[in-house]
């Protein structure tokens, strides 16, 4: 009986040692650049209810170089040349993904360019970013409504 008990304890220890210990979540500063172009639209952007899907690349810390997909819906414009949107996105990195939602305002400038400003919430992640939660803000511009947009992103994420 004693031998069976020792064998059981040895087995339990072997299993316990082989299971990786959960790491404590750590807060990380987010900073980086995103560059995206329109992949598809539905409706007649920027009319309210119209949708746009943008794809692009990003380089952020943490994460490094990756790809991004953004899906947004235009809301009712509060004034001419100002276009609010809400949407979701996913950033794909070599060691995992980050999912997020965002709200932004696109403002048409007199020279035909567009300025962007917004904020978002990181809602999850995979692999390295498993269980990620955080917040970020962004600003940027595009030379024209249908041209590539460049956004600077800052914030924090816990994973």
C-alpha cells in the first residue's frame, strides 16, 4: 500500500512539473505604425450604414511586423466633411493575433486629404497575446479618401 501511495505521488509530481506554469499578466506599452488600403466597400461610403474593409501592414511594439484587417461601418455625419465610423479589427503577428474594436472620425481637409483620429479597445488575443486586454488611440492621414492611410498608434495592453 505504501509503495502504491509513493507511486501515485511520483506520478502527480511528474504531471505537475510537465504542465507549464501560468505567467502573470504584464502591462506593455503599445506604439507603432499602421498602413492600410481599402479592400472592399458596400453601400456608398461615406453614407451612413456603408461598410468598408481595409487591409494592410503594421509594425508595432509589442508584436513586430504583421498584417491587419479592419472592418468599419460609417455612422451619421454630424457635419459636412466629418465622417464617424465604428469597427473591428485583427492584427496578425508571427507569434499570435490581437483582436480589437475601434471608433474613429475621418475629417476631409480643404486640400482633399483626410485626417483620422480615434480610439480603441483590445478585446483578446492568441498565442503570445492570449487573454490580451488594453486600450489605444490613433491619429493619421491619407492624401485622398481612396488612398493609403497611415496611422500612428499608442496605448497599452495587458497579456
